[in-house]
């Protein structure tokens, strides 16, 4: 029998089947866990409110440090976005609507198709978010849109849409939690998680998501460059401790077989 038509090869699982080899965690437990983590984070952000003076002092220090480090000015990115009302409106919409839905869709897809990578990604996101909450509590930071020294405008307030109200009356979010930027940290983890969990030659294009997120959070004056740098450092440290799942034997074997020339695969089939 020709090796190309052997039942063992014909029944070889595709990429999606390989991802389902690992057992999925119970759905109800995961829903409760994710909801609990979200509530703890929202409650923790509220504990950081009321530190207005400290937040603005820290903002001035961060702004001065960026200039000392010769980082590019956030204003250069905002100037690009302000070339047209449509572009800045799209940037504000991206900031307001993409963050949570994309992360949720990422976790749902991993849960359904790559359970092992789902557990890994959920753990990484939980640790990064917890570390960010500690920094938000210990280092309140006013975003650049609030600091007059930056010369930046609050694009969401001027052009819309805006997810924030006046800081004095906004009881749903802590606007002095700029560092680190979870918008960027989560976006970067989404890209890394999808690159690790898939085999497509195009998977590296997922890096466009954190890159676009970076330009949006800086150009809309919601974050400093250093907010993204600190988020990247936290994610890097977390990934150094929480390793991704190893390839299964099925995946490794399939990848090795695909590297063999056609003639060698036929000879291997005859030998069997």
C-alpha cells in the first residue's frame, strides 16, 4: 500500500484536533474565576482613587524621565492622528471598544481550540493584571492628557467617543492608573498567545494588534511610552516564570514528517 494512503496518515489529526488533546477546564469554574478576577481588579482600582496630588507629581517625574531618556515625544504620534477628524475618531473608538472584546475572544477561542494554551494564557494575564494593580496602588499616575506640561489634548473628550467622565465624578474607573498600561500588556499577550498556539506562517501578523494599540494609547494621550515599557517588562518577567505548554508528541511527529521528502516518506511507509 502506498504510504500516502495509509489509514494511519489519513486519520492524522489536524491542527485544531491537536489543540483539543488537552482536557478543557470546567466551563462554570472558568467563568466564575474570570469574573472574580475582574471584580477584584475593578475593586482594587477604586482603592487607588483620591491620590490626585501624588498622581500629578508622579506624572511630572515620568514626563521628565522620558525627556532625560530621549524617548520620542508622545506629541509626534498625536500630531499624526490629528491630520483628520476621521482618523482620530477611529483611534478613540479603538481605545474604547477593542481592549476587552479582543481579549475575551482570544480566551474563548483558546478555551475551545487550545485548552492547554488557554490555561497558560489565563494564568499569565492574571499575574500581569495583579502586578499592575499593585503598581496602580503604589504609584498613582495621571495620564498625559491631564498634564498641561505635555501640550497634549484629550482627544476622546474633543472628538469622541470617550470612556471617561470627569475624574471627580467617575466612579467606574481609576483614571490615575496609567502605569503600567494594561491596554498594551493584554494586547501583547494576545499576540504572543496566538503566535504560540498556532502554526500558520502568517501568525506573526498578530503583532500588529499590540503595535496599533501602542500608537492609539500614546496618540490619544491616555498613556506615556513608559507605561507600555513597564507593561512589557512585567509580561516578560511573567513569561519567564510561567512557561507555555510543550508540543505534544503528535504535533512534534507530524511536524517532523512534513519535513521529509516525498520519496523518504514512501520508503518509510513500505518499511512499515
